C-alpha cells in the first residue's frame, strides 16, 4: 500500500502533529453527543475504524459519563398482569425515541433496577424464590441460586408484600462513582418479615469472582502489547516515560493513569535511587553578613532532576515514601523549633506544618516523615495519601517527648513521654524505619530510641559500639 504523503507545504512532523490534533478534536466532539440518543454514537462508530476503536474503548465510555454525569432516563420497567391464567410480564417502556425496544420478560416481574442492572423474579417453587439479574444493554443474564424462604415463612400462601430484594454495585461502599461499573461485581440484598412474626430476615448474595479483574489503564483492549513495552522501560530513567507519553494521545492517557503508575511500581517493586539530599553550607558574596547559607541540595544518581534542585535556608531531616522533611535553618539549642515543611520533589508540592506545641524550647531534637497508611499500604503509589511526621525532642532533667503530626487532622498530637533525656541529647541524623517502628539515634550513648507507629509506645534498644 503506498504511504500517504503529507499535504503540499507541510513537513512530515507538522502533518503528524495535525493528525494527533484531529484525533483529540474528534474525541472532544464525540464526548458532547447527547446521552439521551445512544444511537448517535452507534452511527459515529460506523464512520471509520479509528472512530469505532475510540468509541468502544473503556476510557471513552468513562469520560463520556464524567462529562454528562447524571445518566438520562431511557425508560422504565412496568410489571403487567394480563390474566390469572398467564404469568406476569415485565415490559420496558422507552422514554426516548432513540432507545431501541427491549424484549418482554415473560413470567418475570421486575423488583429493582440500579447501576445498569435489573433484578427479576419468577414464581416461587416449593418455598424458594427464583431471582435473576439482567443487563438490558448487553443482554447478559445471571441466574441466582434458589433462595429458600421456608425458614422464615410458615404460611403456605406466598405473599409478595412479605419480602423484597434490591440489586446494587458491589463497590458502592468503596467509593465507586458508578460511571462505568457494568463489568464490576454486584450484590443482591433480600429482606422480609414472616407473617405474624416480629423479626426480620436479611440475606445478601455476592457475585463470585470468576477471574481476576483487569486493571483499568484507561485504554481499550487493543493496547496491552504496547502496555507491556511501557512497563519494561527503565524505572531509573523517568524521562523515557515522558518521551513515550509524547508519542500519541493514547499513550499519554496510558502513562498518566493511576492504574499504570501502580502497575509500573508492581512490575519493578524496588524503587530506584534517583539521588540523595546533601546538607551543605554555601557562602554568598552578596550577603552583607559573613556567614554561610544552609542549603539542602539534591545530588543526582540518574538523569532525573527535580523541579527545584536545592532548598536554601533549609536542612533535609528525612526522606521517605516520596516525601522530604525540611527544617528551617539556622537553629540554636534553646530556641523554638519553627518552619517544618514536607516537600514532594517530583510534583513540587509543599506542606507547611504548624509549630510544634513546646511548653519549653528543646536543646536537641529530630523528626521523621512516613506514609500515614504505614502498616497497610504497600507504598507503591502513596504520594497522594496522608502522611505522618514524628517529632522527638529532649530537655535537661526532663523526659523526652514525641509529637505526631497527621496531615489528615492538620494538628499535632498530645505528647508521648519517653525515658529521661540523655546528657548529650538526640542525634540529628535520619531515623531508620524497621517494620512499624522508627528508631532514633541518641547522641554519644549508642542507645536507640524505638517508637512503634501502631501502638504509639516508646522503647529502648542498645546499639553497637
């Protein structure tokens, strides 16, 4: 097949940019089709194969729901009873002329409709309710196991008013937006009251997981081969992901999704060392005072370079789980500790912490930053999760104290008291996180103070001389 040439007067790269721009414009136009007329999307999918792939992708369906949010009412189900000799009929009445007709559900009555599914009931046999869940769009049907009501109903006459059921998305309790939850598991909740009894029975059916859920990377099913290529890019060279995102809009959507970031971290597990922060003293010729500046400077171990390579008048105390804990400098023993900040060097986000509630100014102190979900989080992609800052100080003839700052609460906790303060105070070196405990080095005593994050208790451990 001959290769398509760019229009006269355009270079090849300009023509490629125009094609990419047209793809994005087409997607924006299709997203604004009226949701009450789904036939318009079907007609658009018949224009060409690229449009068909775009409309059939999960990413487009989710964005379409995000743009319009409230889904339109396409119609409703009505339970009809033609006669005593025939069973009930659940019939769909469309509210929009564009909605195609649906087949009648013979000998079934609709109990509930929610999150893209309809719960249907057939006549009871031997005291057992026969329920099924139906997707009217795709035609899929799930037959539920018989539900025996004999244990709760002693009356031989089956009364419809004695029990009812509902269907809902199984991810409702975990914050599902129900924008595209048709392929997710569902729950069926049945409740009723036996005749003449004061108690109420309740039972829940959960759809069994027949296969592991496919991660949602915001792309259609045609992209996994390219996805595997992106997964195998070197983790210590994040620039390669930026270059891959610039190839086309579809790859950019893949790389920017939370699912891809988590899958990328799961593939490589151990995060690479992009560099380290060195606390240095720089002399500035422009300063009138003959004194050195405190500088927390990032020293690269790879080609990665953060938005800001250094933070002047700050000292880096700790770095963990994608965050750096900084302290304003200079500080002298006996002065109040001020200017603690938590910084994300990748996104350049900065959180300024309130002052530590000191009744007295410490003579020595140290601090550490950890993920707020430590113990249950795998730290693969916890940059957007809450964090904790643990602050330890010492004062002469006083017990050591620990304060914990939570980014969720935005305040410091009440102090937790430890053993008496040592003579030489606390060493200001990064604490070690082992399991669920932070270990602070005590200066000149070779003793380590252990703080358990789960139990909020303090203990001692002897170091090696």
